[in-house]
């Protein structure tokens, strides 16, 4: 939950230059599977999309201002982006501009913050022309 709050703060700070989206994927430590000793929630393995949608609502509570998408039951988004367990991305014009490491160890909000700070600086540079279509 602390990571989600950190993500929410990051999204609030950079709302002027980026759109943020949370994608809820397969539960990494379901209560009826490989249980984590520090799990904040008791969520069993998703048996259907409704299970996943219910579990995703817990994520919404942790970051109410971010749009939320839910991965399909065949885990298409997780597979396409190598997101299992959690991962941070910046996608611009259909191209991956930043890819964080795999979570939990590689999930580094500070690294993404640095990337976004540099990007914001480039946008504000006098030699930079930004054209919005």
C-alpha cells in the first residue's frame, strides 16, 4: 500500500506533463496460493474477471485519482509488458520511453521521478518546441 501512495504522490506532482494509469494484473501472492507474510490484503487467486475487478477496487482506494484498468484473465498486459509482479513504464506515442525494473526489488519510484524531472526540464528548455496536435 505504501508503494501505491508513493505512486499517487508522483502522479499528483507530474499531472501537468503526464497521464498516469494503473493496470491491475494477476495477484502475486494470493491468499490461497503463495502467501506473502507482509500481504496487506487477503485476496484469493482470481477465478474469473469479476474476482479480478473486485480485487482491483482495493487498488482504486489506494490511488483514487488515477484511472484504473484491469488485465484480462489470460494476463495479456502482464505478458506484453513483463509486468509481473509490478513495473513502472513511460509510454509516449506508442513507444516505451522508460521501463523500470521488475518489482518488488526493481520497482523504484525515485528512478521514475528522476526520469520525469529530466523530461520536464527538457520541455521547459528555451530551445524546446512542443507542438500539441
